[in-house]
């Protein structure tokens, strides 16, 4: 049995408390932009994690829908130069998770080819939010840059080749557990490493270094296959974390990447948010500042 960040640290992904009412929306949709909107930049003078958590928030469903269209189209183009758009994309989905009253209007304004993607991302975020409660203190973690996206993809592909498990499941687990390795720290249960193994579980399924992205991704593939994958992915994912909500979220993220592989680069750019009783905090790379 694996116990890791998923119950405690999934709060960092997609959930906050909404304190404002949604503005009224005209019944006729506003035109949707077909080119990516200008990417906003975070404040150059603030490194307050609570202030940074709201830096990309939209002011209306129409604005949020336009932002999603622009960011999704830029990411789906498959180009390497997508800048901050994954962060803006993540912020938009986080808003829809915490503001369900906006969802129907935003989904209505999206073109059909993007609506299913948005619904899957919001469903995954809502499932993960339901697993967590706000914490009173920020965690004692360090936030570091993840390994390069192409390097991680090679590791996922190697695990797929060895264990027969589609690489997207491994990428989705990596995303949810530690934001592709950004989180350095130990969970309350004592789980460690990019894929969050208890040392006792690692001693059975792991080979090499528990802190190594390569070794831990292969260990995750080994563990999933030992628990029913690829034939019964629901069972294998449930063994990884004993929650049907977790299983659904991993499946949703994996399906988005299977349907359109460039979605992986969007997820790769997602940051570490942490939900507290004082509000969301964005734990940026380099946090905590020394």
C-alpha cells in the first residue's frame, strides 16, 4: 500500500475558496478569440505566495473562456515556445473548480473540440479537491525545477516499453503526486521521491534511488503492473492510492494526453498550489526563499 502526498498535498493542485459572486452574463456568447491572448506576467515586485496564487484569475466567464481558448490552442499547436501559457491554463481550470457556477457558461462558450478537454480537466480537479481540506500551515517542502520535459518523456516511454502501461498514466501520476518532481519533501506518512513511495514499498518495488525521476518512474510502472496493469488499470491505480476520486482524476489527465500528446507540455508547466485556511498559496520554484 502506498501512502504519499495524494491525500495531503493534492490540495496544492486545483482548489481554493471563492469569496466573490459570479457577475451576470449576457445570454448571447461573446466572440471567442482564435489566437492566443497576450500572456500576463506575474508581479515583478511580489514573491508573496498568497498574492501570486491569484495573479492569473479572470473576472468573468467570458474572459475565462477566451483565456482557455487561447492557451489550449497554443499548447495544442505542438510548438516548444508556449511561454507562461500552461500557468495561465492551470489558473483558469482552478477557477472553474472552485467556481462551479461559472462552468456551464464557460463550457458553452468553448468550441466543441475544446469542450471535452475542459470538462475532463475540471472533473479531475474537482475530484482531487474533494480529497483534501485546507491546512493551517504551509508545508516544509522545497520547490525545485523539474527535469526537462523531453527527459521525463523518455522515462515514461521506457516504463511503457518494459511494463506495457501507457506512458500517460505514469505522467498523470507524476503530475498529481509532485508536479513532475517540483516538490522535494516527505509526506506526513513518510513517502518520498517524485512518485511518492514509502520506503517499505520501495524496498519491494523500487530499484536504485528513490529520489531519482528515472528510477521512481520505473518503480511506479513495476508497482502498477504488479497490481493489475495494464489489463485492469482501475485496480492498479486504486492500489496506488486507495480512492476512486484519485483513480478518476488520473484517468482523466491520462486520457487528455492520449487524445492529444502536446497536452503533456501544458501539464508539465503546471505549478504547485497549496490550499490553506488563509487561502491558496503558490509555492513557486525556489520557495522558500533563503
